[in-house]
C-alpha cells in the first residue's frame, strides 16, 4: 500500500498523538539530542555529528513542512555549536557543514511534496466517498418494511467504489430490491452501475409488475452500452469497449408493508443464486436462467427478459445476496469459499445468525479468513428480510441505524 494512502496516513497520525496532541516532533528531537551527546563524549577519532543530517530526514516523514524546516535549522545550528566545541584539528569542517545544510533543504522539500500528495489523496478520497454514496446511497434500516444490512469489500485497498451495486426502492406496488455486479472495474463500471440504479429507482417505484422493471433495466443497459460506443471512449479516456459491458443482477419484489405475503418474486440476470437463510435451515433459490443485463439480444430479438419466479419466504427467513467476490474467493490452495456450507454451520450453531446484520458479518469474516484478506474482486454482501411488526417502516421516519455500507 502506498505511503500516501489516506488510511495509512490516518493510522500513522494516530500513533503520533497522545491525548489529542501531536508528538511527531519527539523522535527527531530525541535523535538530535542523542547524536549531539554521543559526539560530545567520544574521542576526536570517532566523530558522528555529521549524522545529524538524519534528523530533518526523519522529520520530513512524520512532521509538517514548518516542523521539518525548524528541525533542519536546529540540526544545522547544533552541528555548528558541537563541532566548534572541539579543537581545530578534530573539527569535521566545511564539507560536513554543507552536507547538513543541503540535507536539511532537501528534507524540507521532500516534506512539502509529501504533504501536497497527502492532501491530493485526501481530496480523491472525498470524491470517491461522494461517488460511493451516490451509487450505494445510505438507507435507514428497517426501511419500507425491510430489515437489511450490507458490507462492501474493495479488492483494491486504495479503491472506494467499484462495479458492485445494490438498492432498495419502496413504491405503491411493493418494495423492490436490486443487487448486481458490472463487468470490469474502474470508472466505466461505476458509470454503468449508476445508470442501472437510476433506472431501477424510477421503474421500481412506478412499474406495477416486476417483469416491467426487469425490461426497463435491460433496455437501460443496452442504451448505456450504445452511448459509450458512440462516445468513442470510456470515462477514463480509454478507447470505448461498450459492446463488452454487461452486468449480472438479481431483482427481487417484496409485498408492500402490512400486506400478507409469504412469498417474493425474483428475476435473475445470470447472477449467483441468492440463499434463503432461516432458523430451519439454508436453501438456494433456482439458478439464474437468463443472460446478464446487456446481453439479452444475443438470445434473439424475441427472447425477452428472464422469467419472474415466485418463491416462498417466511417472515423469519433472510435473503442473502452476494457478488462473485464471495463465491470466487480462493484460499492458498485455490479452493473456492464454501459459502453455503459456512452459513449452514453457523445457523445450525446459532439460529440468530440468520438475522441480516449477523449474517453479513458472518459472511464477511468467513470470506476474508478464507482468502487471507486477499480478495481478487470487489465484493458485496447484502442481506434483507421482512421487518418485524412495530419497527420503523416509512422512508421518512428516523432510522434505527445508518444504512451506509460498511467497508472492509
């Protein structure tokens, strides 16, 4: 990880603070005093005062520009005073004086570059966080009759957002849930995810049937691919490859809050089948028999979108949706993460593990432990179920807890 990574910088700054006050000046000051004291108490044949050039170098790594400049001056003054205290024949003289002076100037310059890069990285982090909140918007939980939890794990430790996306959209025809994974990485994948989410939020509210929502998503993905192709380049300025862009996704419809259900509707666009997790056990939904979003035309002009399947779901059962970062996580021997078996064991040991928040943490910890924290792809874990009676239900009510996805 880069030394200018904001998270590395934050951890480093925490180590250099005591009771809220910065102590970054202590290490270079202790080194300066130690060098001066040792040099003053050794013979003229073993002079180390020129090592004082290390002081501004260390300050450049942990202090600010003013602090580094102050240590550069202090090191030079200390060098002059200590060296002058020796007899003329034992003094190190002009060459080491130049070394300390030039070393201090270079250290101050290096510190200025480091601080500028850290500020640039912090600005980029703010931009990425804003983008992430646009794609993965914060949601209260429970919301629109659903209790939910989510975790997003970035394969790139310096990335803040990728092509994974999910959302919940309440409406007069029920509550719709969408989770998907755009092929590819970087800004092109984010742009495709944002396009699909925008369409889902509108169609999920207005359309009466889940099939109509699914058709709108397929059309939107096709339009986005055509737009990128016509543009001639992707959002990162590379040659356009819009014809290759597609997204696997799972679209789910829950009945409106307060309406007796006992079932959900599911459309699977070539995505990993969701798991239904409850105190009575774990079962997988039927595998997706449709093509990913954006590839529907390959099956013929009259193929349409994948069929809507009606699936039973008890009030105490949780729907677990993940992207392939979970199912394709490998250990050191190349073995895939056994998601279903891992969940089955956990629920058998503790039925409370089926609750969304516990389930998401369970899968997160299992995925990271299996892959030894080396994820090959961006990973999203999303769990949702019907909220118990009496929980906050309306989009405008105060949330029980923030719905912002956690990051690994």
